């Protein structure tokens, strides 16, 4: 007999929310909790926590309940959420934009999400994200800001900020995230999660073909545990899941503290990376300070060029669909101004972009012949206060702050290398700051093996934010 009723009590729902996806699936597999009860527990957690965090942009509870009745597979009954901006059957794709407020339910499913459906995950809805994923915070005008569970006045990062806040608070154990310039690793860092960016082409197709998307973007599930992310990487790559084991051999790790502009991180970030480097050395790994193996300023400029073109395309497509006048009203100032900035780009800039992608990829490949991994900050600064990168802020100030903020993550999207943010340490104020490891193309498993070792050496399983399923007291709604 299940100890949980069909509609679990708040305390039972919160207790289940402190388990990762594997432990939740194990309860369903042995019949201690049904898939329906697991689904109802997740709904209860979302309804209790979302008023505080503003994560959800679309709820699909009725469809989830129907799916739970017949759920099968190794993760049957485990709840998950999808990021706004991802196409999925039955759920609208609004891309965080007022211009897509009336988007109809989706009809497309891509191989990436089909794998998780087949595994038995139960999708409950979609999570908040910035307009067209163009910012590293999550404060779209359409939905308002998502709040960081660790500090309500701070951003959870972006663009997968809603997904990160949902997992960090325990609403669901896993949530979809996508990364075109840091959008998996950034919110993982800000919210204390495991965030893997697969290398170029390492996961099954999750969206329509697009040259810039295929160059930069990848998809995975965020989680609090390494084993969940490892499983999700295998499923998302279309390969049989093989449980990750801690790395056995000692690795050569290069510590790169400077960003693409050659600047050091803020002191709070530097302190975390130094502690991570010391932890790796204590475990017997060879740790050595090095400089970036690429022209950082050229890489930073290449990413700016891409972002300008992406904004121009978003504005042009919106104007073609609705009218130029409607686009000017409905799109956010950041998107419009970035597109205007992008109007000055020329074929010379495109030539710079592709030359830099080639040279960065070659430079990283040579570097990884000497070193197994690179350790660096995820972000130059701790999680930003909400409002610092709101899409209505002054454009020139946003340009400077945004590209400085994300000046470590862009490189791996340009070069196609996998990278991983780990929640090993927190700042003095208690808000997490991630440590990023990068590896050669095709070495996602090496990153995860090191992550498994570090998770044992410096566990974070019992470290929860105040706004979460582990909180002693929350408003009753």
C-alpha cells in the first residue's frame, strides 16, 4: 500500500521533491508511489512555489495526468518541464515574446524530446525564458522576472532561468535547458545545479535546421545530481544510458582565470575557482595555471556578430508575420536595439565570424592534446540583481554588462566543445557560484566522470535554498 494518497499532502509532495529523478523513478518502479501520485505531487509543489519564483509560463496538467495513467519506461512518472522556446506537441512556443503571446499549441516533436517521452517522463508545462533567448537573465516583459530560489532579488540566470529555478527549488527533479552562448551553464551556476553543455552535434535534433542554431545550440536536462544529467545526456544523444562512474585516472587540468577580454573575474568568483582548483589538486589531479589557447577578443567579437544577426532575424521574422509597426510595439527594446546595432554588420564581419570559429576550434583542439580539461569561471560576476539586465534598460549599458557577464561561456559554443558547470561552492552571501570545466570534442563522459568524483568529494545533495521544498516554512498559498 502506498504511503501517499492519490493527491499527496503538501509535506508528502515536498518530501518527494527532495529526491532526484532516479530516486523518484525507483519509488514508482517498486509501486511505493504511482506515476499519478508522483505527477500530483509535482503539481502541488509547482503551485506552492511558483507564486514566489514565477517559473511557469504554461501549465499542461490535464495532459500530464492522462499521460501518467499509462506511463512506462525507466523514468515512468518522473515529472519534468520544458523551456519556453522549444517546440513540443500540445504546448505553445511563445519564446518569451509578446509577439508570440497567441501562439497555438505545438504539433512538432523532435527526436530529442521523443527520447524522454519514451523513457516515461511526464511533461507538466513550460518555463520562463527571455525573449528569443537573447539575454543571460530571465526577465521578459511578457511574463516578468523569474526569481532565484537562493535570493529573491537576484536573477536565476538565463536563458534557461525558469528551468533552473524550478529544479533548484525542487518543483521537478529535471527540466529542459538549451545553450547557445551559456544558457545551460549560466543558470546552473546561479542556482546551484549540474549544467552540462554537450558539444556541437552531440545531442539529437531538438529544433528545425538553422545554420546559427546548429553552430551554437545544444540541449540537455538540468538537475541537482550528476547521475540525472548523465542519464539525460545519454537519452538526449540517442544512446543507451550507461551509469557514470567517478574518473579513475588523474587528469591534467589547466586553470584559466581570465575571460575573453583578458580580464580576471570578480573576487567572489575567483575565490570559488581557486577552491575548486585546490580540491582537484587534493584529489591528485595535475592543476596548472594557463592562458586561453585562442584569440579571446576575436572570439568575443565573433559572438557579438552572431547575436546581432540573431536579433535582426527575430525582428525581420516578426515584422513579416505581423507588420513592422506591430513588431516595434510588441518586441522588447533590447531585441529591437540589438537588431538595429546589427544593421551595421557587413560581409567583413561574417568573414571574421567564420575565420574565428575555425581558429578557435583548432586552438582548442591543440590545447586538449596537452591538457584533459580546462577549469574556469562560468560567469565573471556572481548572479546579477534582477533589473540589471532587464530588457528595458539602456541599450549601451546593457551591451557592456551583458557581454562582460558571459565572457567565459561563449567560447565553447563557438568552438563546439562540451563544458560543464558544477555547484561545488557558494559565495559568502550563500548564493551559488559555479565552476566550469571544458573538454575536447566528444569528451562529455570525461566531464561527467570528474563531476561524479567531485560530487562525492564535495557533496551538495543536502544544500537547498530557502525558497524550496526543503524550507522549514513557506507561505501556504
